[in-house]
């Protein structure tokens, strides 16, 4: 007869939506984030006996997020690190946790050359992300972005694939290549200008997607990761999840029209899903960094 025991556990407040306005000058700045705080540690009595003596309430975790924002947010990685340090320092039995932040971008409404001082327009669906994991003395930071939608209207081929009796796809030397990039990368340090690094990683990915003559989304992905790692020794590995957003040439012949690569049907599903990790062969062990990062291989 087996004994039933408590396994891995964590708990906290998910998706604390928080907007902070920096208003020291009339030219306001906006930070728009969603914070998930989860604690780990000696919490067995709460589960086995209903003893809440160690349960820092999820409500308290939420309040802490908002209170900390009063003194500024900074880079989302720094904010998550501050929260992690606080909970693991102030409560002896909290030995670790996970702080995940998603950030939404706003642009200034372009009413003049510099944009409006205090009116903003959401910059699309793209998100910047971070997950800070603390376990005892170890801290890991996995940052990234999602929903970065890109398309190139030529400079993409796909041919040379095996064929069998189920293959109908034609080889092509000129097609649309479109994807929505989700990427997460593991930092090898906790001391960094995270905002600057994020901006640079993002622009390397965009530039590489644009300039690589693609023989397949797999090749574009690997090039994007390689360029990021070459430029950033402080990143140990980068993982991508990239749907191939297929664009099918519409057959206009029934209407007596040709279609020299101009009119496409943009299918939303099914889609190819290309995922890969690009890594340094000598990167330090990832530890628990990827433990709870869903959706990446
Ligand atoms: O870039 C591509 N990679 C594939 O693996 C694939 N498979 C497919 O049908 N089209 C494509 N395109």
C-alpha cells in the first residue's frame, strides 16, 4: 500500500494587472504589466493540515506587487528580482518562487514630431516577458517576447523535401514567409542593462529575419538565434516557437486571370509549428530556469 504524499507545489497571485505612470515631468511615461507571483518553500502543513501559518496570502502577494511599484518599476527583470528577494528574505520558510511578468507596449500618439506628452496608443499584440525563478541561492532569468508578427513577401524558398504518396505540396523558390515569433532566452547573469539588451535582441531577430534568404523557417530560426548568441555572451540559450503562417496563392484561372504571386489566401489554421533551441555548447546548466515555461521544446 503506497503512502500519499505532497509533491511539488507553488502558489500565489496570477496576472496582477498594473499600470504605472511616471509623472515627474509633464512628459509622462507608462509601464503596463501583468505580474504573477508564486511562492515555494515549507508549505506542507497548509496542504496536509490546513495550517495556514506559513501561507503568505495571495492577496498579500498582490498588494506587495502594487506597493513595490510605488517606488518605480524599471526593467521587468529588475522588478521581478526585487519581488523575489523580498519574499525569500522576509519569510524564512519561503525558499524560492517564480515571478513572471508580461509587458505591453504603448507608443505616444503622434500629434507632433516627438509624440504627445500624455496620450498613448497600444503598440499591437507583441509582449515582452520575463520569468525569474529563485531556488535557495540560485536565481535564473528567462526573458523573451511573444507575438512579434513578421512577414517577408519574397526571399523565401521551400524545396528539396521528401515526397511520398501523401505529398501534394509543390516546391517553391519564391513564397511569402510569415510567422509570429515567440522567443525566450536564458540570461547567464542577474547584473545587466536588461532594457538595452532586450531592445538589441529584438532588433537582431528582426534584421536577421529580413536579411536571411530563407530556405525554410527552420533555417531562419537558427540564424536568428545564432546572431543573438553571437552578439550577447550574457545569453546562454534562446528558444523559439514560430508558427508558419501559410499564405496560399489563389487560383484565379477560373476567372480568366493569372496570379503572378500577388493574391494570397492567408490561412490561420492549421499552421506549421517550428520550435527549436539555439544554445552554446558550453553554457552553464539551466537548473530550474525552464521548469515552468510552457510551450517551448
Ligand atoms: O519553412 C518550412 N518548413 C517546413 O517544415 C515546412 N513544411 C511545409 O509544409 N512547409 C514548410 N515550410
